């Protein structure tokens, strides 16, 4: 959620203001987006925690790492949507009446930018779980004494597998798969429900079947 509150305002400002600010932000976000997400999360976690393992440092580093890797995605979505609507008549009318930039961004443009955010939130939530599990597996995530950590449990299960105790890895692994699969399915369902193009395409594909049945 922190990625949402950071990436969306930056995308709104970048898409609306443009000029050198837009070029700098786009260059910075593209550079971040080019990194593999898990590698970037590990680097951020190490920088934040300073290489020290602690209860607060583990939770803080994991939170900041997950925030950093998803900010570029929200930024790109918000920026592209802002560029698409900032020349609309209602935005021009608000600008002519003397509305401030902040009011135009969050009163008139923001409502048209948020349509695709619910889908992105659910899909990023699934990826965030995988990233957090990867950090925990490598020892850069939340301390196991502070919260349940599936990645840490998988790491400890490696030693059990070599001793013939294979079932200790099943439960955390199955939990990760089910949660990620569930959030992905929710995201796909929201995409079909909120995307008018997909609704129209589905109605078009269903209409011949109904006529054939009749």
C-alpha cells in the first residue's frame, strides 16, 4: 500500500506537469523497473538494515524493499492515464476557472486514473508475497521471532529434506501457492469486471451461442 501512496501522486504530477520533471522521474523509474524485483528488494533490504539482523530492522527493510520495487508500476499507470486525460475538456474548464494544480490533479484527474488500480493492487499483492517469501528464504526478511515467515520456514525445511523429513516444506510451500493463486484469480476477475473492453468482447462471444441454442 505504501507503493500506491508514493507511486500514484508521483505519476499524477509527472504526467500533468511534464517538461524536465517528467523526464527525470521517468528516467529514474525506468532504471528501477529494469532491475529484477527480487534483486532490487535484496539490495534495498541490505541498505536499510545496514547488514544487521534485528527485529525492527527486518520488518522495516522488508516493508521498504517491497515499497520500492512496486513504486515504478504505480507511477507508470498513473502517469499514462494522466497524460491521456489531461487535455480533456473538463480539465481545460477547471484550469480556465482558476482551479489550482492540486485540485485539478486530485479532484478531476485522479478519479479517472484509479480505474485500473484495484487490479494492479491484487496482482502486486501476489508478487509481494513471493518477494517477501524470497527475502525470508535468503535471510533478509522479517525476523521469525516477530511474525510467521513462510520463506524462513522453507529455508529451515532444506535441512529436514536431507534427513528424509520432506513434509515440513509442504505446508509453507502450499500456503504460498494458494495465497498467490487466490490473489491472482481475484485480480483477473476484477480485470474482467472493470474492463469494458473485456465485457464487450465476452458479450460478443456469448451472443452466437445464444442464437444457436434458440
